[in-house]
């Protein structure tokens, strides 16, 4: 008999974990709704051509492809083997795979907008909370199946959208107790200007893919990679000077201007960064203020091909080793990939699984997050349980989450059940209590016990 197992990089979630995850998701969802975003869901799988070529060369390698049905057809065996050889060589073959698990929520959202743009009211603000899949190497904080929470606005070029997305990040992480997060921003326009100065606009992918690895491989390895990608020594020197820019937001912008400010794209990108960072300096702005949590970071690249303007990345608090727990950016023609040009957009994503790990390590989940059942009625016999079941039904009508123990057992067994399930209250009703239309209510957290009338129990605040 095979030993039960699950695929590497995936997880089962027991009740305690699900309750904690629900706490995170409900917190994020509440903020999304607060800012006027509407819910959306898309299929777990997409057509392969919807996804391929949208995430850069590194991202495309991590897409989980799905084998077509009917591959066991003897009449097609020869063609299937030939198609499979193409796949092994890194090529696509519709004969063996036409669909893939979605890599993120942004491209499926763009596909949805392209298919439904005639019926949508713009700007269209949507949020989406669903699992995605990546053929990555599993490690701490990195899984092959994980949830994303996205909020996007399409149909508007106003920088006000970026301002609100920064506010959403701040609101969510403050509510979760992670007020010491870091939100780093940059502009793909600035990176495009750097590419133009270093050989042409077509260099942006080579440069951003290399820069995006800076935290992992260090500056020397980045320079080596840029060299292998065909950049000259002078061009690499310009990029090195760019990567060495540090200081306050004001100092960084001041250093970027002489390096890139003569370039039209660079000038526009610097102006947008200045405006976004400045939106939160006024105490009368009316928005939740990130204050010192908002950093301009020239090394932030987010090597995804579809970003065109401001880009975001949220770093976990320094007291925990985790890295990015969110990110996003502007994509001014994402739907153009699907034949519907001219619909600008901007969005952010929350890394729910990493946020969970951070809250768990820092012990920031609320004490009552584990509470499912609020009250357990002991089972002391057939007549007593029937009476208790009637009271339980009335409490449930009031929204109180309750259970009746499934069988007449010793008190010790029923108490242990309540303790293991973290049920805070138990109700004990025997013959005497039935005759007097009363009950014994015990608070397992404080040890306090009191006798109440049935009417008082039904009004009790659990």
C-alpha cells in the first residue's frame, strides 16, 4: 500500500491554520472593499498562449503546463512522442499541451478585461483572492501552490490610483500588526531610461532581469551577468553608478536627475516618483500615512515584461527573515496583449502565505483567532440532550456557534473535547436543571461557573 503523501511544494491546512489564513484574508478583503474594489474569480487553468511570453524568460520557465486528455490513444502514439520531445527541448506543442495552471492573477485579469471590456464600467476596480501555481524550487516562504490577493484598477492613468494602492498596503499591514513593513517603489520609466542610455530600449529586459537578482547574487555577479548579456564595460559602469545611488527619497531623486533626467522617459519617471512620495508628506492628506515606511529604491526592478510605470515591493519587517510579502506596478497596455489596446492599469498583490509565516513567527495572530465553536453542550443522557438540543438551536438562531457532544460520556472526556477544540464555554444540563428550567455555564478560560435560567442563557454574550 502506497504511503499517503502530497506533491512537494503544496500543503494541507488543518482547522487552526485555516482560521489564521481566514483572518488574514478577511482583513485584506475588508480593506479592498473599503476602497471600492469588487470581487472577481477566474479559472484555475488558462490557455497556454494566454500565459506564455508575459512574465519574462525566467517566469515562463515556472509555468505549470497541463497535458492534454487522450494521450493514451494508440493511434496517436507516434505524434505524441514527437510532441513530447519538443516539450523536453523547451518548445511548445499544442499536440501535447494547450493549457497551463495560472502563474499569477494579473494576466488572467487582463484576459478577462479584454473579453468583457464592452460591458465594464471604467475605471474598473477589482480584487481577486485565489490560488496560483509556479514550478519553483520549494523553500521557506516559497511554494508551488499558494494564494495571491490582488487589487487592480484598469481604465485610468491617474497617479491617484498608485496613491490609493500605497494607502491600501499601509492600512492592511497596520491592521495585521506589521506597521514596521517597508514599501519600496521605483519606476520602469527610470529603468527604461537607463536601458536607453546603455545601448537602447531593447536592453531593458537584460538589465532588469540582472538587477532583479541583486539581493540574491550581489553586485559583482550582477555585473558578470550584464557582461554575459552583451553590455560593454562603459555601459556596466553607468549601471553600477545607478545601483550605488542611496540616501533619503529626496537625495535619491536628486542623484537620479543628472544621470537620467535628460532622457524623456527618465524625466517622467522621476517626476512620478516625486509626486507619489510627496502625496504622503502632508499631515492633512486624509489618507493613512505610510510616513517613513515608503522608500524610493532604484535597485527595484521587478523583471516582469508588462510593467510600464511605478512598481511596488513590500518587504517584511527586518526582525523576521522573509523578504518580499507583496508587490505590483503599472501596466499601461496589458490588455493590448489580447488585441484590446489602450486600457491602462495598475495593481498590487499580497503574498498571503508569506504574510502567514511572518505573523506566525512574530506571534501576531489574535488570541481568539482559534475560536470556532463558542459553546459546547454536554450530553448527559437522551432526555437531557434533547432538551439541550432545543436550547442550542435557539442560540444558533442568534448566531452563536455551538455544538452538542455526540454521545453520553464521562465529564472528563467531554471537557477534554472542549479543551482540544479551544471551546471557551460549556453548558451542563442534568435532571435537576431540566426540572428547574436552568443550566450550569462554565467559562473554561477563567474557571468561573454560574447557574443561569434558560432565558438568561439565550441572552448571554459568549
